[in-house]
C-alpha cells in the first residue's frame, strides 16, 4: 500500500512552494534544501487551499506561487519613547550628580596645576638670579686669584 500523501508548504516571503509528499524529509528533498525548514518554522504542513489541491493532483511536483508584496506607504517610524520609571530617573539623577562632581574635580585640578606652574616660573626666575650672582662671584674670585698668582711670579 502506498504511503498517505501530506501537503507541505515553504515560503520565503516572495514565493511559496507547495509539494505533496509522504514525509517531511521527502518534501525537503523536493525543495532541494538540507536544512530542516520545519524545525525553524519556515515550512509547515497545510490542509487546505488552492495550492493544497494542486499539489494533491500532482504528487511530488513543486507548485510555485509568487507572493504579492505590498509595502504600502513608507513612513518613518517615530523614535521609541524613552521609558520613564523611577529606577531610570534615579539612575539619571545619579549620572548628572557624578558628572557635576567630575566637572568640579576637573576645575580644582586645573587650578592646582596652574598654581604649580606659577610656583615653577617663580622658582626658575629665582634660580636664574642665583646662577647669575654665583657666576659673578666666581668670576670676581677668579680675577682676584689671577692677580694674586701674578704677584707671585
């Protein structure tokens, strides 16, 4: 006795293929795919419809139908509205407080760096004065030493 035929349909959104076969495996083979389209919901068994009747009339043959795709009027979707709940508002307030704290810290640290740069400039100026004084003192002492040595000769 021949196995009872079932009708299976697979659609990809643009086309629909219907076949009458004795099993899902034979339907997949008729469609030429190895992936189990039934497992992920892309294919199904059908019990009625014009393609069902045509597939029963021609077992094992693919019945192909082009699907009409009407995209209608294309409009921009409104951006999703942010969820407003107490937890989100609390988190927002915490972020704003931390951002303000960070800004204050940045300003305080910038003031410290500026004060340090001022002190560095003052110390460099003082170092130049000391260096000039020491250079003059050394030059005077060398002149006196040369004069004293000259009297020895």
